[in-house]
C-alpha cells in the first residue's frame, strides 16, 4: 500500500478548514471497503487556536504528540488505519477507518492518557463506501489543481523565480471529438490564448497545447486554472495542467 500525504485548505460549512489526508490510500479503496467499513474519529478542542481557528504555534507540539500517540495506539491495537486530519473553527479531528470496534475504548484510553486537560470527544459509525474520506478529506478536481499549482509555485520560488513577472505559461487540454476541439479553440483564442500545437496523450486522445503571457503567482494561477477547468468542462474536455520557465530577473534597458 502506497502512503503519501497532502495538505490543503477548503471551506467547510462557511469556515476555513486545513485538511491533511493520506492520498496514497485512495489506490486501495476497493479492497479497504471490504475490510475497513467503520469510520472513527477523535475530536479535540484547541486551547490556543489562532484567529483563523487553526493550530497556534504554542500548541503545535502538544497536538502533534497527541496525533503520534493516537497513531501508535492504532497500530498497537491493530484496529484500523489513520486516513486524515481536519483543523477548523478551533477544533482538530483525527479520522480513521476501522476493521472492528470491540477494543475502541481501550484504544482511546491508551492513546489519550496524557491529554486529560483537553476537551475530547470520539465515536465511530458504519461507512462501507468511505464517504467521509471521499467527500470530506479527498479534494475535488479544482482543489487538486490548487494543490498542484502551489507545488509548482513553491518549486519556482525555491529556484529563485520572481513569480510576479509575466512570462509564457503553457497549458494542455484534451477533448473527445472534433466539434468540441473547434469550439474550445475559438473560446481559448477569445480569451487571448495562442495555440502552440495539437497533441495526443499516451492513450491517443487528441488535445491542444496553448499559452498566454501571465504571472504564475499563487492566486493568479489559481484563478486562471480554475477558469480553464470550467471552460474545458463546458466543451466536454479535460484540463491537464500547466508549465512555465523560471524567471529570476528582469533586464531593464535605458
């Protein structure tokens, strides 16, 4: 089983939420849906949340210690898998999928003996379809795009890039029929994009490589790519990401 974690922000019931989840486990949902059909949670009220309702710096070490103790207890009692964490509105919620619950209380007692000063609730319920993982923790296509955008932006910054400088940003989109290709091409050109070339992916699906001069700064690239996702979906196509070159300085002449 692959295990890798992603971190992103989303809106939950009008509140900002910081989501950390095991993305790798999504590859094994079919098998886990048979063996781990119960979702469990442990929810603690933060003592010193910041103004956004997130974890404050002074409390971070204690909450991470709680998280480690819970995960160690989960392994000790062999009842399930840790799949994600939600921090929002002054609370942190740890989420697990369980094989059984007969020793849930022992798991809780063992994990939380050193955290008696916290206001903590816990529970579990039947969830064979993994709805909490799919609908709460797992990102939507647009949220995934933002995750990938910020990874690229972070990589550019690490290379000394000046993200506020406009440069050619190339995008890819794939479509299923020639009619949508023509209409989508016209829509892109209307928005100032230029078609670089026609392409095919590994499965032989036709697509377009197109570009426009823009800034790859975080909120700029987020708005642009989310708009492109909407445009592609409108024309029965699929947006497939972007790339650009590193720009470290601007040469001024005169």
